[in-house]
């Protein structure tokens, strides 16, 4: 991981400043109803970033607290989208599957069972007809369903997600096929308790991340592959002996 201490502190300070500013706006009632989902989504993003910076610096306990905050805000952002659906921009709905994944990844990294269940059930509450209105995010929708099924041990939902994800995968462009291939392998491997296949899927995810991450980046989402990290933590918590090494994983995981 090639980033200086000064860059880490600068990026961390910026994320904290933005988090505090948005938080103050919410507390002071300055955010209108149609923007509440944006405020909570922003707080989720900055909390997640601060969690990543904490892990990079080896502050695991602090990182866990930030991931708890991120999971809470991401899930609340999704609720606000749904409550105020009639007054927010339609494009906001096209982004919901991404927020669902972020909520579950953050919850996994927090290790908080209540947050994990809340994020997973929020994902399963999404209407399947959503994919008809926003077909471009179908793969993300079914990935969220499949992961939610894994998290709350609902085999029917896990298989519904996997089935939909496999079908969507066939029609994806080559780049996105590679992006989702590892995720499919990991979800399938959780069902079979197959540690070797989990490692294979995680390595595919990390290889794809490496292909896209620019050199000399200071972005926490590029320095660390949060999805692979979260799924690795989940695998180990499920008792699977999974060992994956990558420059895109921190030295210390929130386990």
C-alpha cells in the first residue's frame, strides 16, 4: 500500500470534517425531507472511509465504531428513499442496490448482529419489480438479496439472489462479468461451506479491484477492497479457514 502518513492524515481529516458538517446539518434540522437520504448516505460514505483509515493505521476498535455508524446511516438512507419516494429524484432509486450492499458490508465489518440483521432485512424488503424499472442494476439487486440470505440464514432468499444474479450475469458486459464472477463464487461457497472456493472468489474480486485501482491513489475505496474485506471477515466468522493476502486488504481485520 503506497500512501504517505501525511496523505492519510489529510484524507482522514477531510472525511471527518465532512462527517461533522453533515451531522450538524441533520441535528439542526437543516436538511429537507427529499434530501434526507442523501445526508444519511453521505454520513455512511464518510463513516466507512474513516473506518478504512482507522484499519490502515491499525486502530481496529475505532474502525469497528465507524463501521457501526456507517451501517446505521446507510440503512437509514434506504429507509428515507422509500418513505419519500414520491418527492425524490427517480435516479435515487437506481442507486438503492449499491446502498444495500454498502449497508451490509459495513454491518459485517462492525460485527454487530442487530445491524447485520437490520441491513439484511432491509435488502429483502426491496420489491423485486424494482429490476423492471431499473434493469441496469439487476445484478446488484440480486447480489444484495443473495448476501442478505446468507447473513440471516435464509436459504430460499440466498438461492433466489444467486439464481437472479447468475441470470443477470449472462447478459453483462465482459468487465462487469469479471466484477460479479467473484461475488457469485463467494455466495455459492458460503452455501457449501467450501473455504477453498471462497478463497478463489475473493481472489477474483481482488484481481478485478487491482485492475481498476490507479497507482498513487489516496482514495480509501481504491486502497482497500472493502467488499472483499467484508466477505473475508464473514467467511472467518462462519468458521471457514480462509486465507487471502493482497495489498488491497489491511494488515489488521476487524474480526
